[in-house]
């Protein structure tokens, strides 16, 4: 695939293994408000959707949601960084494909991405970061990827989007960006990979 000029990545489950961190984060908030830990269904939802969507899903009523957001502003996300694991071969991949190929992040995360990138010394490896606060509609809507295409001034077939969830697949489809399913063979995608090392072969770099 020699016509690709931009590769965009989802964050959770692609750049980082964030399951333990996300579980600890939301369970901490639930415990603070005297709620039980997340069920498997609740975690599956929270792992794919935005922070606000997840809090609404977990707490429901407007008064509780407002209280959660107020509490969250006082929390230090740094205490959850210890649960994160950088995905194997990420840094070598980024070093190999840049600067010939631009790199971006398109994630339903809100205000924690910069902290993650700084903590793992990855900030300089991404030319653009688009989060759910940067667009009107989060994934599965195509807005994030359309913003990526617009920023770099490219056609949809000049980009790839690497994701691991259904909302990623739907966003890529809606934006008509070729989708690379990462470690999820159940997703509809023209390409499936189990390691970011395989992306080098796909890009022919």
C-alpha cells in the first residue's frame, strides 16, 4: 500500500493496553459514590465510549452525573498510569514510518491523551491528536476521521485507521477510510493484524 500518507490510531487497545487502567478508574469513581464495581457489560461499554457517555451509562440520573464530573475534576489521573501497558512494537513502528507517513490519534478519550503521550515519551511521534472534545460527535460517527483527512488535505483512500472495537470499524466505514482491525478478528475489516509489526508489512516500509 504505497499510496498511504496518514495512519491514524485509536488509543485504548491499540496504542496501549488500557483495560486495567479503565477498570480501576471507573471502579474508583463508583466506589466513591457507594456503587458496586462495573459488570462485564458496563465495562465493555465504558471501554469503547466517551467519558461522558460512560458516566451517564453507569450513573443514569443527571444529578449523579453532575456530582461525578465534579468529583472527577479533583482526581489525579496519574495514579492510574501504573496500570497502562504500551503496546509491543509501537515505538519502533512509529520510528520506521515517520516522517514519510504522517501519524494521528483519533480517540473517544477526552482530556487524558496528552498525559499518556507525555508519560510514555510519545508526544513527538504524532502529528495530530483528535479526541472527543475536538469534534461534535464521537465515534462511531465519522467526524474524527473526517477531521484527520481535512487536516492533512488527503482523500479517504490515502489514510488507514487502526482500531480494535466496533465503534472504530463503524467510524472508519462512515468516513470511507480503510480500516485495520487490531487483535479483533470479529470486526468487519479489509485488514486484520495481531501485532503492530504487521502494519509495517502492510505499508510496505
